[in-house]
């Protein structure tokens, strides 16, 4: 039994070792890609559920590694967060997203709004607010065009700190969305105190919506909750007409998902917008 236990421990250590090694390889590659400007952004439209007009975009970061394989952000963002690289990377995302807004304005799409994902590690960084201010000023765009998407994980900063921080962001004129709502661990008192404009229902609750309204129970609760708290409610991961129909009936405001468009690089986005707005 003893040797079996040791075997298990050896296996466990090895597994951990590989994991750590894999992470450090991933981080090295990410550093290099970032330094060599190999990361890029794609943009997914957000659509008003009634008018079907485009109301905004969400910027999502992409990394194609040296072998041409896409590394999903769900894999490299956590590594960037653990290492602190997310601070610089996140500022690059903000700058790039705002540059895109300026380019879009020149292309005749002036009023579009842009959501940018911001990790709690970035928010926690002491220079964040000043950097955000500087980037906005340099861009000369209306701050209202920018919206930061934060998840419920901001709760770990503590209610007072996070509400003060988000309040200062809001004072700049920048919007705030609570992302992946319903999957985190924040309490309703947080949601009540966070000065957010939008509530994004996580894809997990949208997946199984259908005409029999099976699976609609959570959406049925979250949509009026968001409205009560003065927020617009966005459904993420909408893939079918059926889901849109149910969401319309439930009073959802906006939708985002493959049904309308996948996240697209800038050139493709321009073509898509030209068609959508024709
Ligand atoms: P998220 O912010 O919840 O982004 C939505 C994710 O859902 C995106 O995955 C998007 O491509 C995907 N998606 C959109 N519509 C559909 C649909 O109809 N069906 C399905 N199955 N998926 C859909 P992506 O781009 O892989 O990003 C994953 C996560 O990585 C994001 O989740 C976000 O948490 C994080 N992330 C991405 N870019 C950034 C960034 O610039 N900064 C930070 N901090 N996090 C980022
Ligand atoms: Ca998001
Ligand atoms: Ca989300
Ligand atoms: Ca997510």
C-alpha cells in the first residue's frame, strides 16, 4: 500500500510538474507573441433585439502561434493574469480597440460602442485608472463609446473598493458591463452596488432556450432583475432564431452570438457592417 501511495504521489508531482512546465512554455510564447506584435483583435457585433440594428462591438484578443495554431484566450488569459503580463496586454487591447473605433468613424461608422474585457488583475493595478484616462484622451473619442466588461470575480476586491473603482471609471464617462452573469459567486448585494449599465447573461443559460421555454428559467429571472437595477440586458452566445424569439418574449434588450456574427477581424467587420447597415 505504501509503494502504491508513493507511486500516486510521484504521478501527482509529475503531473503538476508538466502543468507548470506547460504554463511556463505558454507564457514564454505569449511574451514573444506580444513583443513581436503577433496578437490581434477580432470584433463581435452586439445587436438590438427589436430593431436588429448593430449597437456595439466586443473586442476579443487572438493569438496565432508560430505553427499557425490559434491558442484560445481561455487558455492564455489566465496565464497572462497569473504572470502579470495582463496589465501591459490589457492596455494594448484598450489602445487597439480605441484605434479601431477611430478607424470605424473614418469609415462612416461613428456612433458604434465598443466593449473591452478587463480582468480583475488589471483593475487592481494601481496605475489602471490613470492609464485609462490617458488612453482615452489620446484617442479623442467620446468616452461613452467605450464599455469595460468585468466579471463577478471583481467581488474579490471587496465591495467598497470595487464600487469606488467602478464609480471612478463611470465618472470618466466609460460604461461598465457585468460579464458572464450567473456563473460567478458574487451576491446580489454586489450586483446592486456595482454601477453597471449592462448585464450580460452567460451563454450557459442561453444554450438550451427553445420554444417550449425549457431552460428559460434563469433568463426569465435575470432579465427583469437587470431591468430593476437599471441595466440593459444582453444575451451572449445566441446561435438560433428560436433563442432570439424566446429572448424577445422575455424582454431581453440585446443579443450577441454566432446567429448574427462570429468575432471578425477588422476588414471582415467593415464588410459585415456595410451589409448590415445597407
Ligand atoms: P467572454 O468575454 O465571455 O467572450 C465571449 C466568448 O464567447 C468569446 O470567446 C466569443 O468568441 C464566444 N462566443 C460569442 N458568440 C458565441 C456563440 O454564439 N456561440 C459560442 N459557442 N461562443 C460564442 P473567446 O473569444 O474565445 O473568448 C473567451 C474569453 O476570453 C472571453 O469570454 C473573455 O473572458 C476572455 N478574453 C477574450 N479577450 C480578452 C481580452 O482582451 N482581455 C481579457 N481580460 N479577457 C479576454
Ligand atoms: Ca466579455
Ligand atoms: Ca461573457
Ligand atoms: Ca465567458
